[in-house]
């Protein structure tokens, strides 16, 4: 009996050991089949710290600093790209200008510095006293105090830059073509660029005129006021255009000459003199504006950029300093079409305080080369135009 009981205990112990070993074996087998990603021990969750708020602020501060660094890096990269692009343009222009007699002169005229937010002297502003106190007073005042406009090209579907506007006839050709018949040269240009039906979209068209001749100030005031009453956007600058500034803080003046004693509406008002002596020549100091900088500020940086930009240039010799600078500084990227008259006076033209002289032969040479220079650096279309149609107007302003 005792032997039987002993055998039972032995078999029971053996069964227990076998069960234990079997369980361990099965568990080990199962553990080996579990994916490794589920075997990692989860991290301990730390209790909230008393400095959680300051830590959050520190993270935000680091994020802000990182954002500022990235912005500076992007800005530096953009500036570097612009510098490289300008160097490439100047290299291209230099190679083309090597074919002219005096390439060094034009390289000097390409230099200079543009100043942001340039403001013209007070006396160049149109006088808002021309506006009568009525329902259109606000629109009129806005038109004639252009210096308070943040972006003059903003919201303009079509923009016409009348550079050397004289009495503003080409603005009238744009807004009121039906008054001037028979048709003339600029009629076709305006039709091609802005459409033959443009008189039905006049509220979407804008004109910015540049005219330094003080004789025409009253005319431009009256034109701006009359067009403001119609809801048409017309702004005039009482200033000549120039290339870049040179050590003047962004404000420069030029000496102009009235060469024809008021004949032909002063169409010879220029930086050069036609006569060998002082007969019939009157010296007048005028304010200037950097045309390239104007385009960058009031066309390129607008919220809604104009769909089409046409520039007419008739600046009596200043083209030989303005155009090279515009080419070098990529201003033509924002101009679709330019029409220009080149002047070839026997006495030539002097620039940069008489340190650069462009002779008559050199002016002819540059005029012939300009279309090739323009095509090499941008897609702007060029046409030589000398249009003096309806020089004295003869039509009343709209009421």
C-alpha cells in the first residue's frame, strides 16, 4: 500500500514537471512568432512638469528663430540670384556693345543705384486746388496727388506709360480716339495693344505721364481733373526721367534747355542744346525720377499686375542714358511694348555732369543697336515711332 502511494506521488510530480516544461516551451515558441515591433517596452510617461508653459514658449521661440533664419537664407538666395542674373545681362550687353565705337560710355551709363520709395520734391506734385468741391472731388484729388498712391499700376488692366508726354495728347488718343480724325500712327498702336473696343473699358485703363516742362503743368492738372470726373485714371509726374542715381540720396535735378522759344508746344525742351550760342535758349532746372525704379515699385510689385503695359518714349536725347540703365536693371521685363523716338542732334548730348558725351554719330549707332540689345535680354517688342499728331489738340476736355 505504501509502495502504491509512493508511485502515485512520483507520477504526479513527473506530470507537474512535464506540464511546466511544456508551458515554457509553448510560451517561448509563441514569443518568437510575435513581430519585433510589438516587443518593445513602452516608454514611461512622465508626469506633467511645473515648467511646461515655459518649455512651450521656448519651443515657439526656437521655431520663430528658425523661421527667421530660413527667411533670411531665402532672401539672401533671392538677392544672390538677382545679382547673378544682372551680371549675366551686363555680360550679354557688353559683348553686343563691343561692336560700337565707344562701348565704355554705355557701360558707365548702365551703372548707378536705385533707391526704394523714392519721393519727388514737393513742387513736382500736381495741385489739388484744381478739383472743384462736388461728387467727384475725392476721385479728382486722388488723381492729382499721385504721391499718396501706394502702387499706381495696381488694378490697371492696361497701363500706358507716356514718357515725355508734352501736353498729354497720347492719353487723349487712348481715352477719346473718336475726337481725332483722320486716323494717325498711334491709333493703330493703341488698337493693337489695348483693343479697338477700349472706349468701353476705360475704367480699367491707366495712364502715367512724365513731363518736366513747367509750361505744361496747368494743362496736365486740367486733364487729370477732367478725366477723374469721368472715372478715368490719369496721373502726371512733373519730372524728367533718368537712369540710376549717383551719390545724391535718390533725388536729382537736371538742367533742361528750352530751345525753340515756345514754338511747337516746346517740343525741343531737352537736356541738350540745338544752337551753338545762347540765342533762343533758356535754362531750367527740373526734378527727376528713376524710371527703372518707378517700374519696379509701381508695376512689378503691384497686387494685381497689369495685363498689358505700353510705353511711349520721346524724351529729347535722354534716351541714351535711360535706356541702357533700364536694360541693365531688367526694367523691360515688365513692359510689353515700347515705342521710342531717337534724337540725333549735331551737338550731341552730355550726361553725368558732362563727364560722358554722346556724339551724333554715337547716337545713331546706339539707335541701330538698341533693338538687338533689347531682344538679347528680354521679350519686349520695340518700334521706332515719331508721332506729333494733333500737336495743339484743338478739342475741349470732357465735362
